[in-house]
C-alpha cells in the first residue's frame, strides 16, 4: 500500500520515522512519500519537502511567511492527489495538517489518519468540529485524551501507548554506565550528587528559565556542598549562547546526554514539555519552572481561557498535582529554592512524588506506540479498502 505522511517539526520526524519502520513490518510492500525530515528519509521513500522549510512558529513569523506557507499547502494538496495514496497520515502540526485533511475530505476519497492527536484539550477545542468531519481515525499517545475525545466529544480514538515511556524503558534496559564513570567523562565530582537543569530547547525558554534555575540551585551547590549542577544542553542551541549563563564556571553542561544525566540525577529543575515526563520516567523528583511575560495576565488566561488544569504532562496524565508547577506569577528564585528543599533525600514530599510517578507509569502502559499504531493502521486499511480517489471537483490546485 501507499502511505503519504506529513510532519512539520523535528519531533514529528522522529515519531513518523519510527511509525514507518513498523508499517514496513506489517506491510512489506509499503511505499512512502512525505513532507518530513532526515529520520523519515532514512527509513525509505521519497521526501517532497523538508519540515525545516515549513516550521514557522508564532504570529509574526507565520505572517511574514504566509506566501511560503500557502505555496507549501498547494504543493502538498497537488502532490497527494497526483500520487493517490491509500492513506494520508498526519503527525501533530495541526495548523497545517487540519487544512490538508479538510481539503482531502471535500475533494477525494483518500482516508486520513491522525497520529499524535492535536492537543485541543488545552487550546482551540473548537477544532473538534473539523476533526469529527475530516479525520477517519485518530491515534493518541496520551491516555487522558481517551475520555476527552470519547466521553466529552463522542469521537472514538485509539490510545496506542506512549513513545517516551518506551524510549526511556529501552534506554534504561541497555544503559550500564556507573555514576562515577559518567562524572569522570564530564569532569564532575563523583562524590557529589547531581542536580539536573533542563531549561528547554528554545533560546527564549533558556534565557527566561536557566538563570533562575542556576541561582536557586546554588543554595545547594558549591565547594563545600553535597550537590553539583549539570545543564542538559539543547541540541539546536550552540555553546556560545549558553556561555552567558555559565560564565561563573560552577555549572557543567553536557550535550546530547539528557538520558544519561537523568539516570544519575538526584533532583531536577525542568521547563515544561516532554522533559517533565522523561524526568518522571527516570524517577527523578522535579520542580517545573516556567517563566512567562506578563505573569498575571498569563495566570488569568490559564484560569479562564486555557482548558486544562496543568502544564506538565506528568500532572495531566495523573490528573492531579504530582509535581509543583511554578508557572507565571508563581515563578521566582525563592519559590524554586523552597520546592527543591522539599524534595531532598529523606524528605516525605520526595516519596509522595515518587508514588505519583508510579501512577503515571501505570497509566501510560507498556505498549510500543509506533508498532501498535502501525498494526492497527495496516489492519484497518486491509479491512476497509477504499475505492479509487475521485477526480477533483473543478478545484484549481496551483
């Protein structure tokens, strides 16, 4: 069968690449064509456009590149129709992908599957109308999305497992380096415990959060202290950018070793995102730190506009406050320092958090998400073979 995939960022390239690998396991005649990245290309097939030529985030960048975005969308629509795949698989990236789905539903018979469902539970819940109308099958990697879509909106979805849980488990099963060896490789003191600082993957996140994280952690670190700070360097950020924050020389940065760092950390300060879930899966107690502009306005929006109670995946999955979220008006060096003190070894709040982590891990389950999704997708396609895509309804594609 012929599979057309569309992703718009690096994480989508990773998830789609692994999905393609497993599709080949269940369909040895699979052909791929895609808007994607290097990891997808390594699996095989034809890349039409690299996601780096499409990834514009924020109001101003999108506005400045509208002509390019529209041109990419027209190319994508035209290419899908000309290639006539058996299915189009959308991966996250809802602003672009939902428009493609709308077009395909209106003008073709090509089924549309959505892998890694749009996070409409947090923002733009009205998108459920287009999902209901234009998406044939929805695949989720977050267990709390099942009641949201099925109970609240009566739209059936497939929870296939969580890729992050699987990746962490696979890493831990194959990682045997001692803490002393890790410290030796990075010039760390093997007799001191590690406080990991995960300040995000974008420059603005790092600029906003890392200085406060370092200042708070210094309370517990120093020549005579029992702890040392280690920053997890983001792969897309160069060393020079970090140096403005690390100039005092009491913080070590490691690159491309977030998992080894978490494997040996005693405590972590984490900017919200997938890193909060990764930290929980490594059983490292954490404080979630997220500085924002106009914090009171953000708090108002969070309380009255944004449709979710938490910002960290850990708390969203648990549906309770397992980790402290120091967001917006709750963010300060003093608050970070106070929460760190509660999570030191032998402190009761540390044990409470670890019990919460166990609940999260149980809710995620042990399925291999891309394999589960690939198995279901190929089975559905075989059971519901579609007619040939009908001709366009007098639509200009150019």
